[in-house]
């Protein structure tokens, strides 16, 4: 059968990895797909660099990405340029030209996925995005197809390798956030502008996609609660360990009676959970289905070949399915497009979880009684507590409390009142705690 022709938008780390994997495993991939998958063309930013790297290869290199999406010989466009403006225009153009699209671009899908999928649906083409979430882990396939018997209850994932590396180093070496961030940048794990990673935005993009396919809801990135790790101290990591918990940046989406929780924040999880032991740049996603129970997916969330593994799997899927009637393909968001649900995303104030609270108090009679009275008035029940001995010559002590599950708005009020006590110095540190049981 005649080969399927692929055009790449971007030939950097992932594009290069995709070429390498397609070449190395060509025979296996053809046996799986039923026909050869050939990269015919690639759009790059730096022509001379690409020509040097890919000299002698049978790939047309251009600096004009429109040449790829307009080329009638190209069957599948692989979008690897990132960003949202140009990528969106090119993807929509490719779709309008009747091409299937494979993309690794989580920001693009989280923000413009509804429009892109509607355009693809109208045109009868596929937009595949396995590489957009957790790199090489086939989590889209697992949730969208492997778990399709289940009513998904919740998803909780370590879906950003940069922040997981930073948290691991802070705990292992007792270092401060800024020190480890600089190290992560030196090693090339963190971008020179690390904002999207460390402030949880990258994880929120991925979580938005996971929530959409887990619950059959539209992409609603603007409603995701996003809190990163830049304010986390090594002391909090240490105290959490003393209490039997590890702090991870988790993306959590959960279906509850009133709607859907969609939140990214540093989270205490029991050290004994498998996912608490996912270290360094590795990613892992826990999915709880009503029939299957909890399932855990682990692997590399970034890097040339792990991400290429997902891109090429999508290329194989599209190659197998492109002659099928669109209604016989797996729907983009796992559920039929006319069966998406309008369940609301809950505001953070309505989220129910447990809490870690750390405060600095003067070591005087009655201080604890004042704090516990405030918590009791807000119907917040204490699960565990430690008070550290004051450092030599210090009058203030750290008090750390874990609460039972309660509602976020009550905790907000309690924190305000505690911070108003004359015996409390500075702000209360609040972290959320999930048992993931
Ligand atoms: N910047 C991401 C991470 C990888 O650190 O996990 C690409 O999604």
C-alpha cells in the first residue's frame, strides 16, 4: 500500500526524536500500521541548522510552515512548534485543507481545543494528542479507550517533570526552592523562563485535557485553579515528612455531587502511596474508575524519544483509522461530541479536601486554645498536630496542624481569623492534603 505522508511543523527535540524513532523502528511500525509512514517535509525556524542536521535525508525543509499545511501530498500534519497563536492558525488551516493533525501542544488544546475539535469534526479529520499529556505515558489512550467501561471518579497526576525534579531535590538535599531551580535550569530541565512549569500552568493545561476526556466535558482551562511551588519552603517539606506525607505538585480533577473539581497545587500525600515515590523528572497519573478501582500510569513526561513515542503512536492510529467513517473513530474527547456534559467546574472555595496549616506563634499560655477555638467555630476538625521547640533565644514556635476534610471557604475564614490573633506572627501557610485512598 502506498505510504502515508507526514509533514512536521518544527524539527527541534521532539521533531528530531520522531524522525529517529520512525527510522529506527520503520519495519515494526509498518507491520503495525499496515503501510509505511514517511516524513516528507518539515518547517523549521533555522534553515541552515536543519540542513546541516538532516543533510542527505529525503525531507524537504522549509522556513514557511504554510507550505506544509498547504501541500496536497501531506496526509498528516504534526504540530510541534508550541505556543498558541501561530500553532492555532496552522492547525485550523491544516484541518480546513482536510489533513489530520497530531499535536503535542497542551496549551493549544487546553485553550482552543473546543474550537479545534469542532472544526475537525465538521471536516471529518482526526486531531490526535497523546504527546500533549505526560509525554511518553499513553494516558490519553488509557482514559479514552482502556477505561471506557468506567464512570471515572477522579484523576490525580504528577504531570510536570520540572517541578517534580525541584521538589525531589529540595527534599533529598534540604535545599531552598531558588537554589534547586537554578540547578534545574543549568541541567536543561527548566526553561530560562520557568513560569509555566513552576507556577503550575503547564500542569493545568494537561489537567484540563485529562478532565475533558475523563468526564466528557469541554476544555475549561480558564476555570482551573492553579497554584505552583515557588512559595514552598524546605521547612514545609520537612514537616510534612515528619507527619508521614510527601509534597507533590498534583493536578487533581474529581467528580463530586455539585460538579467537577479542577485544581493544580502542591499537595501532601501519604508517603506510603506508590505515587508519592515518583521522583525526579518522572511523571505518574492515578485514575480511579468505579469498576476498575485505582490504576496508576508511570513514565517519562518529556524528552525527545519518550514524546516521540506518543507522536508516532498517534501517527499509527491515524494511519489505521483515516479511511474509517468519522463516526466509527474514537471521539476526540472520549464521549460523542453531542453528548458532552455541562457539569459545572466548582470554584476553589467549594472544594472539599484536608489541610496542612503552619503558623508561627508566641509560646504563651492560651495560644493553642485560641487557634483551636477558631477552627472549632468553623467546624474544622484537627487530625494531627506538632509544635516545634523554639530555637535558642527565640520566643516563637512553629505549630503545624493537619485537618480532616473540610470545605475550602471555611479554611479561608479560619486562616483570616488566626492571622488576626496578636499571638500569631506573619501569615499562615496553607497546603492541601489528599489521601488518594
Ligand atoms: N515542561 C514539561 C515538564 C514537559 O516539565 O514536565 C513538557 O510538557
